[in-house]
């Protein structure tokens, strides 16, 4: 038992510091890494060179993630400064006067598209001010965008949580050559599970809106929008599943949301499936017309700022003045063109049919047996990284396409670097910590590695009920770290090892981890603080988390029940 307690300390300390003491990840993760290193050296008696090699391995793998994060946020900042994001946002304003329709188109579909393209906290921080600008109470906008920005998170930022997060967690646990094909299967099962459960998230969100923020506080008013809400759910999740099947984990969220937007905006404009009566927020209560108008002006200001997502007061260029956006008179097609280019380039470079994939993957940077330690290595295919092609490439093309000024282009790059620094610190130490947990299997103390110790204990304690608990582990990881990617890095290997110990499907168990990590976005401390800042309600984070615990718990429980049925009844033969 003492060995289990020691092995769990790095994760327990991470949870305590971030959830208990509300430390930011950039402060908590270095301490967790130091603790894992000390345990590896003094209790597991790892070779100091192996600890150093595992740390280097983690830092270099974090660099791979940061390339994609940088490219995704650079494109987002470029579109903000070019004025394209304002054009895209204004295009939603005249679709419908019904708040239930507005929240589904903006909070569900538009937010899911942004998640698929950029991820890392940008969707809610962008969609919430837009809703506030349309007249939503700030608390409602913050709460609902977090709930609705969930299903898409599994494949956020062109699939990073699966393709990079889980891959990092699996190194040393699953045969290296088989990992890419295995991740495609995990992604497909995750999409299938999310399709059966996530389709109902839009309906759940509108019911929460009418229950908490309506004059009558009625669930029935939310259920009245069920036809449109379920159609909005299916218009996203069915293409999401098809894209996962045909293209893998990179396009489901972005492509599914784009298809859903086209379908549901058209339906709303034509009055198809929309509720018969228009629902609005009451004007005579807190968060009524007067407060909403005031908040709306703030939302517009934040939206037009070149700020990074989630920074208080819009947080544009650090210490600098706000640059007026270009793009006056820009057409919607021109505004959307960069994202359409991203989707097109991803299809061309990922499908073997076009013959481009092989050319891009020929350029490889490899470091085998780091510091002479067998089984510790690093690999980067720079031209195949979506952070470079298409994100940075399209960002550079956007400077020309949107006729941006040099100072605006420079501000986009400066803002992106400024936003990336905190993420860089936390990611480097988070991945390094996990790699030490994995590499501790090679030790002179004759003990099982830390990760295997934990998985053996969990499998014995939970037994066959583990699939019911598995999604909640993913939720926990996102709650403390603010990232599905980090949740998968922290717990992906643990989940795989537990499934292996129990002799149940590793594929479906990891799918439950990935889907649960996406659900955790609803209550992730980092994301709640970020969206509260951009709509001007800092200090009410606890209220948002309390309200969102119900939908997060329902979603995670439905994942667990479905996973349990799949593993033991419906698909028992899946690896």
C-alpha cells in the first residue's frame, strides 16, 4: 500500500495544488515533476540519466504539441486583427430572435468549429462575448458556452487530444509502430460514443438556459425547442462520426461543425424546426435589458480586440495599445476563406489518394535512445505537423488575402508568443512528469513502475466496474489542467494499463478517457476563469462550476454506462 501512495503522490499533489489551492498549471506542474523525479531517484532507484532522459523526452514531446497550439492560435489572432472574425461574428446576428436558436448556432456549432480549428480555450472565450453582445446575461453566456463546448473538444485543434495527447501517453506501453493505427480506432470509437451521447447536449443546454435564466424558470420552455436542438445535435454529430471514420481524428469537430452550421443556419432562416413562439430573457431581473446592453457593449469591445482568448479585459498585446482591425467591407466568403483553406489542406495532406502525405512525412527529426537510455526517444515530422501546414502557412497567406498591415501581422505573432508562454511551461513539465512515471518501470529497486503500480491498484479496487468510472478520470484531468490534451497525457497511460490489467478493451477505455476529458471542459478551472474574464464576471467562477456540475455529471455518467455496455455486451471483442 505504501508503494501505491508514493506512486500516486505526483498526481495527488497536482490535483491539490490546482483544484484545492487554485494554483495555475505553470506553477503546479514544475513541482509535480520535481516530486516525480525525487520519487524515481530515491524510492524506485532509477538511473539519474534515465530521469534526465525522460525529462528531455517529455520536453521535446511538449514542443511537438506547442507547434500545433502556436499555429492554431496564430491563425485565430490573425483573423481577429484582419477583421475577419468580426465579419464572421456579425453574420450570426440576424439569423433568429429566439435565444434558444441563437445559443445553439453560436454556442454549439460556431463554438465547435472554432474548437476544431483552434481549441485550447479559444471557443468559449470567443463565443461568450458574442452572445453577450446579442443580449445574453453574462453569466448565462459563460455557463452555456462551456456546456456546449464539450463534444467537440475530443478532436479540438485538429485532433491534438487524441493524436498527440494519447500518443504521448502510450509511448512505451503500446507497440510504437502500431500506435498511429490504434489511435485512429480510438478516435473512431470516441466519435461513436460521443455521437450517441453528445447529440443531446444542445437540448440539455437550452433546458438549463430556460430553467436558470428564464422568467418562468421552466424546463418545458427548453423542451419546446427540442426539434431544433436535436437537429442541431445531429447536424454536427453525424458528420463528426463520418469524418472520424473516413479521415481520422483531425477533421471531425471542424468539419462536422461547418456542415452543421450550413444546415442549421439555413433551417433557422427559413423557420424550419424553430419553436413557434420566440423565447427571450426577462428584462426586469438581474441580467435584464439594461445590464445586458451594458455587457453587450463590453462584449463587442472584447470581440473586436486583438486580444488573446481568456485574458482579462480582452488582454491584447501586452502593455500595448489596441490596433484597429482591418477588413472593413470584407465579404463573408473572404472572412471564412482561411478556415476553408485549412480544411482543404488537411484533406489533401491526410488522404493517401492525393500522394502528398508520403512527401511530407519524409522529413523526420529523430533522437533515439536519448542520453543512451534504451526505449527513450523523440520523433518530429515538421512538415506533417498541422501547426506548420496548414496553420502557420494559412496565417501567412491570410496576411496577403486580407490585405493586413505589417504592424497588424507583427501584433498577431507577438500576441501568440505571449499567450503561448504559460502553456509552454505547464505542458513541458506535465509531459515530463508523465514520462518519468512511465520510464520508472526500469529501476534498480525491483518494483513495478509507478504507472503500473497505480493501474494494478485501480483495477483491483474498481474491478469490472471500471468503465463506469473511466470517463470521470478524464473529467478530473481536464478539471485540474484546463485541457483535454493534458488530461489524456496525465491519465491516458493509466487508463490503458488499468484496461490491460482487467483484460477489457483498451480501445474503448481510452475512448472513454478522451470523451470524459472533453466533458471536463464544462468545469475546467482554467476555462471557467478565462470565460468569466472576457464577459466581465470575474469572481463568479464558483457559481458557474456549481451550475455546470449537473450537465457534466450527466454527460460523464451516460458515457460510462454506454462504455460499460459496449465493453461487456455490445462489442466485447474489441482490443
